[in-house]
């Protein structure tokens, strides 16, 4: 399963301020992510649009959410359907790697 990338508020603000002045590859290197992953995150955040089906979010992207208990902490926070472990627990896992 791929690494779950979450940008914090400071990173999103930095991206917005440098979107016109830096290249996408330089920004991706700065944030330590792949360029394609970075483009997908820009589309999801609504900061930039790209041609190509590769970067278009699914039609029901915002529609499929659930409150199923997390498999680790049993929290019932709203999260995308078929995400069985909440983002907080996922982030904790990546900190220990």
C-alpha cells in the first residue's frame, strides 16, 4: 500500500505562495514526494488542474465517506470509504518507520 501523504497547513500555505514561482518538480523535491503524487495532491486540494485522466479524482470522490470504527483506536471519525485505519493512526505508523 502506498504511503499516505498529508500536507499540514504550513505546507499548503507554502505551496500556494510558491506555485507560480517554482517548478512542480522543485516543489515536489522540497516536500520529498514524487512529482505525479504532488500533482494529484494539487488537484485534490483544488490548487491546479492538469489534463489527463491520471490526475482527475474519481467522480464520487467526495461522496463516499463512512464512520466505521478504526481498526486500531476504534475512533469513529469521518474518513473515506474503504479506509479502515484513521489518518492519525496511519501517521503514527509512518513516524515509527
